[in-house]
C-alpha cells in the first residue's frame, strides 16, 4: 500500500520505490519474527524515508493487542531488522528504522462516526457529538 508519498524532486520516484521495497521486506520479517500472542496481528501500512535514506518511519496497525505493546515489540527488533535489510537489499545506505502506530484508521473511524451522527434524522447542530479518539495523531497525506 503506497499512501505515504513524498514528491519534492526527481529522486522522489527512487525514494518511493525504496520505501515500498523496505515495506515488503519488513512485512515478511515481521510475520516471521513477532509473536502474535504478545504483539497482536501487525500490518505495515507505509514507510516514509528521509531524503538521504538514513531514517525510515515505518507505520503499522495492530489487531489483538495494544498499539504501545506492538510498537515496543517492533522497535526492540529494529536494529536486527536493519541488519537483515542490509543483507537483503544490497544498498549502500539502509535506513535506521522507527516504528510508529498509524492513527489514520482510528481517525477515519472517528470521522465516519461524526458523519453518521450528523446524517441521522432529527439531529440538530447543537446536539451532543460522540467523542473522538483522545489522540488522533498526525494526519499524513
């Protein structure tokens, strides 16, 4: 899934191809190495690379566990996965990995709730709105 695109120069295409490859390779490693009982079912949703390829933010969603527990489990193995990516990809600079819970899904559900509430017959503008998630996170596009 390629939702996290950055296009600022001619090298943006290479940046996105590398981000996609990192996401695919990491998805295989996560599936093999992370205990579902401990960290839940993890899906990688995107990778954002810095311009110099030194850092990568890896976004994920999780089912069956708290996002904090999954994030801790992923970040505990980040150094080892960095070395595995170096062996798999054969590129000069393999980015340092940072795993972050992707808040876009939760934010989308909250928005749908608001829309459903507003579209109910008889709802007025001053009616109470259902609460949104405490921390919708940063919205990326």
